[in-house]
C-alpha cells in the first residue's frame, strides 16, 4: 500500500484539517500518516482557538514517521505561521520527500483566518518551489500574489503563481462561476470539469481535494489524471456532505459514495 503523509492542523469538529485528510486517504486506497503542526478548537460554525505547536514538534513527527514508514507523497494543509512553514519546508527538502502537494490554507469556510498574514512570503519563497502542485482556491490564489480577486484574470494569476517555482498550479473551482478546477503546468491550461452540486456542506472540500491529489500521485498517476480524480473525489464528498452535523456548513463525507446502501 502506498503511504501518504499529511502535515497539517487538527480540526476538533473533524470536518476539515488532519481529520478530513485521513478520511480522504482511506477513500483513495492509501495508508495515511500525520504530522500535526497546530490544534484548532473548531466546529462547523466557528474557530474559537488556534494553538500552534513549536516548529520542532512538526519536524520530529515527520522525521520519525519517514524513518520507519516512509512516504510516497506528502500534502501540507493549514501551517498557520512562518516558523512552521519554514521548518516543514526545510525538512521536506532535507529528506527529499517526493510528490509534494501544498494546499495553502488561509481562511476557513466559517471565515476564520488560518494563516498569519506575514507568513505568505514564507510560503512563496520556501515551500512553493518544492511543490509538485499547489492547490489554492480562487480567493487564496489572488491573495498569494497580492492582488484583488478577479476571476476574469484567473490565467494570469496561475502564471504568476507558477513563476514562484511549483511544477504545477491547480486553482480549485469551488468558488468560481463554472465550478471547474484550472490546472496550469507551465505549458498549457487544462480545465478540470465535473458535476457541480448545489450542496452547502463543503467544510473540508479543499482538504479532501489536496489529500486525494497526493494519494493519486503516490499511486503513480500523472498530474492531469491525478487532478481529474482528485476533483471527482472532492465533488463526490460534497455531494454526500453531512448537513445534519453541526449548525454551519456541514462536513464533506469522503466515504459517502461507497457507504451508500451498505450495511454497517
Ligand atoms: N459544490 C461543489 N460541487 C462539486 N465540486 C465541488 C463543489 N465545491 C467544491 N468542489 C470541489 O472541491 C474541491 C475543493 O474546492 P474549493 O475551491 O471549494 O476548495 P477550498 O475553498 O479550499 O475548500 P474548503 O471548502 O475546504 O475551504 C475542488 O476540486 C472543487 O472543484
Ligand atoms: C484545521 C483546518 N484546516 C483546514 C481548514 C479549511 O477548511 P474549510 O475551508 O473547509 O473550513 C480548516 N477549517 N481547519
């Protein structure tokens, strides 16, 4: 079984973050491991607290897992501050970890700020150059290049992000008009289309997408095929999203499709 590590933050409500990543790994048929860099006190409505751990806590978890279990791919999620991003980037480089997917989480579905503003430069300078793909949503994509969101300029935005050094950029489509993800590999743009579900239960969609992308890269797919399958898994998880859990945007359900109709 292929091994995929999530380097990210705990969501106590378990809709997003590390918890969503593990569900997505299970869905995608890989063995998931975790390096938890911070804990949030969070539900579907709000984030009431964020507790970042010292950067060396992240480093020790990554080293300890990789020295025994190894990793065929890695995804990063919410990393919160510059010290953590820098330590994670240095460790990924030193251990030469393959197939890195960077999901630059900045704001929660519920509106909470999940990245200290001064950490944007550390993402751009230290982590993006190591990435096989970065997966910002539309808002994050423009924030990362310091511009106002303007969907008509999405291709220019993807080019500017590509110039920072990742091998590919995928701007996810959950907040766009078409609902398509946009893949740019430095040569061409590919629109990753698929069904758009009216569902509001999207908490954790981005985490599910980046975890699925890392899983399919670990399983040996090329980037375009992995991106198509990652959108399929995220979209399916939105379709089966759990509106009855919590009072805010419900958590996605990564296993919804395969559990439907099955006896428990
Ligand atoms: N309503 C929807 N129907 C189908 N697919 C969706 C829907 N919303 C999001 N997706 C898919 O889910 C993935 C994550 O996209 P999105 O742009 O919502 O990321 P995000 O904003 O980072 O997610 P999050 O809700 O976790 O913050 C993408 O592949 C996107 O196409
Ligand atoms: C720990 C953690 N990581 C990521 C997200 C983003 O997910 P969403 O935008 O769906 O709230 C989150 N809310 N919490």
